[in-house]
């Protein structure tokens, strides 16, 4: 049976590392094409969607929040003040470092933990397993994918291997 540690920590770290790779390619593209990085970082797929900066903030917030809640520890708070590719890379690194502080034993039996989150002033109630599988993972993949799509839409040479990163 798949443990909650393997169902959470492993794919979240992979998604964040892949996001860091996607952003690295975005930075290289901006440098190569002499595009002001802020142009890409503030780009959106559609006016009512978030720009790359916010996509990364949400992916990292979801990841650190999930691991913390499942482990029963306080969720770290970040300032959401990133303005550059380097800032976003630092945020991802800080999130990965936090995840590494969680011992897999802290996640034992977390599939049954009661988890409540507030989203736009509405409380959502989950078991740990449903929180991870029905809320966190889809959201993390959505925001990583959207970051990829915004960069790709703006001409960055990204492909499916950059998203999947089967070989590091």
C-alpha cells in the first residue's frame, strides 16, 4: 500500500523541482531573447488568470501547506513578494527545504486526519487523504502546468520532457 509520505512528499518535491526547471528555462529564454524578465513573470494566459509569479506562489503554498497539515505542524508563512526568476527559485528552494524537515513518521495515519482549510471565506473539510488527492495534487499540477503553458505560449522552447523530467 502507498504510504501518505510517498503519496505526498515524493510527488510534491518532484513537481517543485520540475517547476524550478521550467522557470530556469524561462530565465534562459528571457536572457537569450533579451526579454525583460518581468514581462514573462507577469504574463497570463487570459486576463482573468494569475500571472506566473502568482502561479508559483500558489504551487509552493499548496505544497508546504499540504505537508504541514498532514504532519500536524504549523504551515510556514511566506511574504509573496517575489519579483524575479531568482526570487521564485528561492521560494521553491525554501519550500523544498521545509518539506525536508518533515519526517515520514509524522505523516503516518494522516490519511484520516481532519483537515479544514478556508478558501475565499468558505471552509472546506477533508480527510487527509481526500485533501491530498482531491485538492492539493490537482492544484499543484494545475499551477505548475499553467506556469509551463504561459512560458510556452510566450515562445519559450519547452516540451513535455521539461514537465515530466523523467531523467534528471
